[in-house]
């Protein structure tokens, strides 16, 4: 396998994304099954919402003559309009219709008088002098009109967007199929959480966390049995798997026990990315097997794996879903000084906060060792230091990638 030069983060990500097209679509019910899915077709309103003028509160629907600026008006109550069951005819001068919140206003309605401004006795109601803050009904189409564009293709469906689709009457939504991600860990030193470790073993933290990230980002994550440090077992584990993307964790460097790439060469592996000028995560690689399956190789160190999952796995999953791939950076100011950076782009685990005036500020965590899981557990952002960046003083602006933490 011929060597490939060390690539920048941007060039490596572009090479990976060049192999990916949005996945086919499927229809899902408008509800919890659509949560987190990517809308594949634009959503357009098929009718006005609300489809009629609707009362904004309980009260009485009256014509313009039913209110007076300075004196009370006595009107005859001729019927009732309730939500889902409107009044069948118009309201006229000298008349009022009892109406409830959300109900259609009868033709001729100029105002809905709040019930606290009216006193009813039998079939008559006395309306207090005009409440200048009316008219207390929502005009037809105030939310959206028939033909309005409500949601573009490519947005991720959250509860509020699902509610909008439901308000538009859509019983199902066309979404991209979830990408299937198969995750394989290697390394004789790893034991599954809950199992009994040997004296020279540690618990496998990278695989559960990367799988959880893939699930959070909209994928169907499948964990493959650990293949240890055996090339034949690695190839045998991967060979039958149906997946849009294979992710390997560990065995990505060039040591005697780094067998993933040699093992996958037996399945026709061709590399597009051999290593990346990034810290942490230089050994990260990407390629395709002879059958077209894509493979992302992440380092075994947990922090390296999680940083590179943010930089490369997440954009690929977004692209599979038809979304514009990230990362999406924001600006923040350092709370502490930073020394000059080296030759590799450095992504530092950090904590975001705001100043008294609401401006973003960021504090890189003091220990950036790539083996430390506890540091990532308290981080909610990554600070990007470009290659050869000069020293920065406290208060300097930096580019920050917020992490998708759950509150």
C-alpha cells in the first residue's frame, strides 16, 4: 500500500465527504418516530392555519355596533360557537354569540368580548364599554397560509418542527434512512464494561462512547464483537457486516499490534486518508473496501477517538442524512492564555461560559492528555488552534466547536 501524505483536517474531511451521498428516503409517522430524522422533502402548507378566524379567548362574538366607547350595550344571545363546532349563521347588530377559545367566529364578527367584560342574564348579555386592546380573535392564516414553505429539505426534525408538520396536517414525513454504522474495537488490553479485567487490562470506554455519539447523531449503531489483535479475526468480523460505514477503534497506528489496515487490505481496502495533521488523532484514517463500504479508522485513545468522531464521523452522518455537514464553529474569548501551537491543528477540550453581558468565553481544560476520559466528561466544547498558531493572551478570540451535551 503506497504511503499517502499527512493531510490537513479540512482536506481529510473533504476526501471523506466526497464518497458520501444522501441515503434513500422512507416515510415515518409524524410523531416520536420522526424525532431526530432528517427531512428529505420540503414541507409546504396545504391550507391556512387557522383555517378560519378563531376566538383567542372565551367570551362573546359581536358586530362593530355591539361595543360602545363609553356606555354598556345590551345584546341578545342567539347561539354558541365552540371549538370543533361552530355557529351555523352570521351574528347581526343587536346580537351576540357565546364563543370559546379556538372556536370559529361567526360571519359578521368584529370583536370577541372577553367574558369578564360581559354579564349574562338568560338570553341577554350586557357588554361593558369597549376594551381598547381587542379584538381578541386570530385571523385566518395568521400562523401560515396555504402554499407557504414551512420546512426545507435537510433540516433535522425536533419536537417543534414535528409540531409544525402536524399543524399542517401531514400524517407522515419523508425522511432519509438512518445510516447503519458498525463499530469494531481492537486491542488485547480491552475488556467490556461489566466484565472482569485481567491484571494488564482496562475497560473499553471508546466503543460505548463512539456508539452513543453515532446514535445521538442519528445513526443506527451496531457493536461488532471485539477482534483483539488478530488480523484474521478482524477481517472475519468485518467481512459479513452490512453497513453504510464501518468504524474501527484502535489499531490505527504503525506498531506491531496495529493490524486493522493490514487485515482490511485482504478485503480490498483502498485508502483516501492515511493520517491527519491533527492533535489528538494523527493516526485517524479513512478508506473503502472492494465492495464500496467506507471505513473510518479512529485511534484507540478515548479522547483522540472522540475528538475525531466530532471532526469526521459527525459530518459524514450529516451528509448521509442530506444535511449540510459541519462542524459549525462559533467565536469565544479565552479566559486564560495559551502557548504557541505546533505543526498540527490542535483541538482542546474546554468549557464554555458567558460573561455578565452575555458574551461567550472559553476555558481550555488544563490537562489535554488523550487518554483521559474524565476530562472529556466535563468538557462542553473544543477549542481549535490552527497549526503554528502564535501564543494567545487571555481575552483573545478563538474558534470553538460546542459539543452536543445533554442537559
